[in-house]
C-alpha cells in the first residue's frame, strides 16, 4: 500500500515537471523560432530522445576555408606601416644572403658517397 502511494506521488511529480517544461517551451515560441527548430522540438518531445547530430558535410572544404582565412589574417598587409617596412628590408637582405650562399662554394658542398647513403 505504501509503495503504491510513493509510486503515485512520483508519477504525479513527473507529470507536473513535464507540464512545466512544456509550458516553458511554449512560452518561448515567437517569430524568431524557425519552423525547423519547432519541428525538432516536437519530434524530441514525441520520441523522447534528442535528434541525431549531423556530421561535417565537407571537412576538406572547411579546412580549405580555414587555411585561406589564416593566410589572409597572417598577411603582412595587416601590420603597421613601420613593421611592413622593416619586414621588407629584412626580406631583401635575406634574399641577398641566399644568392650569395648559392654562388659561393663551400668545403661542405660535396656529394654523398654510396657508403654514406647506406
């Protein structure tokens, strides 16, 4: 007898919680909710489980977009003018050093022997 009273109280409590949640959801409906959102909520209430999540449709496309955005943001055009001038001067000096290193032979500029490759 006591267990049935407890079950009845739990059942009534559960119904009350569900009723309050339903009224809370209904009070949040307005012109800003899309029809898709409404149907997702209705299906959630009807099936008792959340909708399945959709995986990424184009991960390579997203990766490409992210790398493009990164390259755009990392572009030196976004730096202050003084920083860009300093970078330009360093770039010119670096290219000159590279050209000089290419044109000058060094004692380490020798081919590997077959023994060294093995």
